[in-house]
C-alpha cells in the first residue's frame, strides 16, 4: 500500500496475526509429538469423473483467456454504484442457483449421497466442521498475509480485486454489503463446490485408479443373471462405508483405510502418491490449489497467496472429505480481508 494503514485496520491485522501464530505454534507442537494435524477420515471414491473435472478447467481457462479475447465484461471497479449493486446481487443469485443445480445434478445423475457431496450428516458433525474450518483459517492468516505483502513488494502492481476497487472508489454501506454478499457468501460456496468437491474429489479418484488402489472402490450392486456388467454406470453409489484402521506414528501421512468388499481382503492405502517423493493425497491438493490461484489471475499479487490458501483448503477437504470446513475457512478469510479493507477506508 502506498498510503499508511489505518490504526483500526492495523489493530485488526495484528490481532489476527497474533492468534494465527498461537494456532500455528499449537499445531507445530502436535506435529512434533507425532500427532496428525487433522485426523484423516476414510472415504469412498466420488461417483463423478471427467465431466466434473472439466468444469473447473473451463472456468479457469475462460478467466485467463477473456482479456486476450477482448470479451471480458466491464470491470466492477469501472461501474457506477447503482449498476454495481444490481449486477452484483444478480451474480450472487446466479452463483447460488448454479450451486444448487450442480448439487442436484450430482444427486440425480451421479447418485451422489450426502457423504459424497461433503455435507454434514448430524448437528455434532456440523459443529465440528465449523470448528475445523475456523482453526484452519486462524492458522492461515499470518503466513498468507505475510506472503501477500512480500508478493506486493516484489511484484508491484496497481491492480487489485475488482470488489476492492469498487469499494475504494465508492465506500458506501450498500457497496460494502454487495461486496460482502459476493465475497463472503457466493464466492466461497461456489468456489469450494468447484475446486474442492468437483475437481479435487475427481482427482483423488484418478489418483486411486492410477496407483491401483482398491480400498476406496465403490461396490457394484448384485446383477441379475441376464444383465451385462457393461450396462452399469462406472462406480454407482452404494451404502458401504470405509472405516479407519490406524492413524498412529505417521504424522500427517495418509492413514490406512479400507472399504468392506465382498469376498475381498482388506487392502491398505499407499503412503506415496503418483509423483516421486509426494505423499499420497497431495497431488490433488496441489492441483486444485494451483487452479484456485490461477482463477484469480489479474487481481494484482493475489494468485500467489491464494495458491497457499487453496492448498490449505484442499488439505481440509482431503482430511475430512466434507465441504463445510473449507467453506467456513474461506468465508472467514474473505470476511477478514474485507473488514481490513473497510476499516482502511474509514
């Protein structure tokens, strides 16, 4: 920033940084004690694949190519306030509607269950997911904001997120609430649905297939004698549930998990992934984090720290295979950033 930071914004940033460092210290002590930062919860393979994966690639590609094709719509920072407000709420509604449509499609066409969709199945699990997401957000505040300041220093740019540009030019309550609806509500819900559930879920499935892991396979239903196996969709949903065998003495490496399979022995998951020296589960995390960062290309230095944020969110999903921890952490991070920007304008 060229101007001095407002005292209230500085106080909020320092307070968040202090609690973030405390959280990181606690997590580091758990790591030194040989405990996992977050216990792994076994899963089945998601019942969707290439089609869902291409949605994420398409969204990122269109965002990156739009400026080159001169088809990018007028930036929010260049809109008059009234137009920004009605277009902003229209986009919020469309993103929420699209999220509902995608979830409905996964349930109706792919026969996805609540567990497949990463939704909590009880009030206790809902509360636990909120807690996990809050801890993940706290742990990310200090390193991500430090990385953002470093990136802005090394790569000086006059561009920033379009919502922040509009808020800077027109710091009114209506503009703030519109920006909050987009950044705190619509964006976390839609982006976590795309980058974590659809993309990372499908990449984890491909990783298992690449490594020949059968522990997460979904059981096929019993076939009538006249039915050909080729008539079935790939990996139809079942009621079988993975169970955890062990989670000890491996730090944050993926524990062993199995799915009970008829006439099959219990099969352990590998510790190594498809890339050399990369633990199992981390290739999908890094891929979804990279695309998440690239999706914010053109927003100044944001893609660099947002790649780190995407990796953190991917880690939460890989350990729990639920969306609420990721959505909670994403919402809190955007709320914290927006609050600092608002206080800076007072």
